[in-house]
């Protein structure tokens, strides 16, 4: 009885080990995605960048207008005699406008930065979704972000630490073009974006 139990345990262990070995023999299916390429080439990211650039120009135009107003107030303040009621009224108005301009600038910059971060997070989550869908369809086991950027043409203009950081930030040393699914990810993102617009 004990011998039979030992044989069954041995067979179970052998079966488990054989299954494990067979699982290990299956080649790992990999792909890479250039996040930088996807972010620069997909239509939604292009549209977001265009909107942010427009908002930045509006911000700069409003800032210039506020600076003009401050400059005009400064000039008109210089035309008045210090100590007079008109001078004091204009000085208070000038100080108030300076404070308002600084406050507006800080709030506007914070709003723009927050919007940029929200946009970046949203587009990255969409990239992850499309990558997951493509990986499922292709039976991929692992998709690695390919962050390789072209190597600087010359090292004369960068420090040793900058060069070291550039080299160590590269997550992929080599990837055959056939495993790069960046184009498929861009196409999937564009198709989904077109559906919603």
C-alpha cells in the first residue's frame, strides 16, 4: 500500500515537472513600443498639443496686455506729484494691478500644468489599453517600452554625467523591427479617437 502511494506521488511529481518543463520550452513572445513615437504620431496627442500651444499663446497675449496696463499705470503715476490724493489713488491702483497680475499668472500656469498632466495621463492610459488589446490578439507575453532615442552626434556638448544618464535611461539595447508594434498602437489609437470624434 505504501509502495503504491509512493509510486503515485512519484508519478504526480514527474507529471508536474514534465508540465513545467514543457511550459518552459514555449518561447516567450515579446514586442516593443516606442512611447515617444506613439505620443508624437497619434492624432489625439497632436490635437492635444495644438490645443495646449493655443492656450499658451492666449496666456502670453493676456500676460502682455496686463504688462501694458501696468506700464501705462506706472507712466501715469510718474506724471503725478507724490503726496497728492490723485497720486495715492493711482499708486494703490497700480499696486493692486501688480498683485492681480502675479496672482493671475500663477493660477493660469498652475491650471495649464494640471491640464497637461491630466492629458498626459489620459493618453498614456489609452496607450496601455491599445497595447493590451494588441498583445492579446497577437498572443504576446510581454510588451516593453522602447525608450531609445538617437545617440547624440557629438559628445562635446554634454557632460559625462549627462551621457551616462542618457545611456542608462535606454530600456532596450536592441529590438528587431519585426517586434515593434508602435505603428499598430498608433493605428489603434487613431481609429478609437476617430470613433469618438
